[in-house]
């Protein structure tokens, strides 16, 4: 009797769902039945409460969607969707004796996609093959499978990430150089102005020294009549003592005195 009750209880636990799953299939996106079986595994096999089992199941499901390069909803939205599905299943379990029509409909829907894609997932996707795969999975999850990573797509994405990293590094370097220039600009301007001022002072001093060196005092005119020989010759000519003024208004040259001439004669 005890073993019969235990087998009945076990049968009621896996009703419509089947055996629990520890892992999702990596060949396709998880279905409604897959997410229920995995959550039942965490709850029944690992003794986790429903909130934690729902979270761990949704995290594993999002990892499969990320591998397919399909944008997903937030994790809390996925958990709420799984909670709603689990409530629907629990309600069917309670009312399964009243009729099995709803149970058959629910069981048929377990093969449908557990769609956690973002509302604008198709618009965000850039690879046409990924977009087609998502649309086919929505219609029938068994229509196509996920293969290994495409070398061409992977190489293109890696080159894109490399270019973005290099571009980011170049922008950071340019911003750093601009910032350092702005910091050093005031010091450079003050240094240049002081150097220009000192150079101007040096040029001014050198100009003064050059002008001083180039300034030559004017030569003084010699009085030729002061020479005894010239004075003697002039006295012999019997020139008058005074010479009329020059028509140009210049002062006449001084003539030697007669005494000086006589003295020169006697000498």
C-alpha cells in the first residue's frame, strides 16, 4: 500500500511533463516543456524553492538564446513568464479529474517555443541567418537546429570588436593629449612671454651699446693761421686786419695778429 501510494504520488508529480531535465538541448531553443522539466529538476532533485529554481532555469534558458545571438527580455520578465506557466500547470493538475480537454491542449503546447525574445529582437539582429533561424523556431522548433559557430560570422564579429577597441583606445589617447596640452598651455605662454621679454631687453641693451660705439665725436677744425709759417706768409701779403663777412653769412676765419707776424719775422 505504501509503495502504491508513493508510485501514485510520483506519477502525479511528472504528469504531462515527463522526466525532469538537468540541461537544455543546445541544438535548438528551449520549449515550454523544456523549461518546466528543468525547473522541476531544480525543485525536486536539488530541493530548491520555486523562486530559486525558476531563476536558475531562466538563466540557463537565456544562455541558450545568447548562444543563438538573439536578444532576450530581462531576467525578471523571463521568471514571471515561467511562474505564469507553472501556475497554469498546477491548476490543470488540481482539476484533471473533471476533464482532460484542457490537459490535452496544454500538453500539445509544451512543444511550442518558450519565447523570451525581446519585443524588437528582429530589429536588433544584424545577421540575416540569425533572423531567419528565430522566425523558424517560432513556427516549429524542430524545423532547424543550431550548428557550431560560423567561422565567417565569428571572424567578422571578432574583427569588429577589435576595430571598436582600437578606435576607443585612439579616442582616449587623443583626449588625454588634448587634456595635457590644456594643462601645459598656461606654463608655456608664461615661459615664452618671459623669454621674449628678456630677449627684448638684451636686444635693447645691445642696440644702445652699438649706437654708443658708432657715435664718433666730430673733428675739431684746426686754425691754420695759428701756424707761424702761415702767419708770416699772410703778413707779407699786407692783408687788412678785418675781412668782410661772407655773403653766405658765415663768420670769417680769424687772421693772425700783426705782432705775432712781426715776432715770427724777427724769429
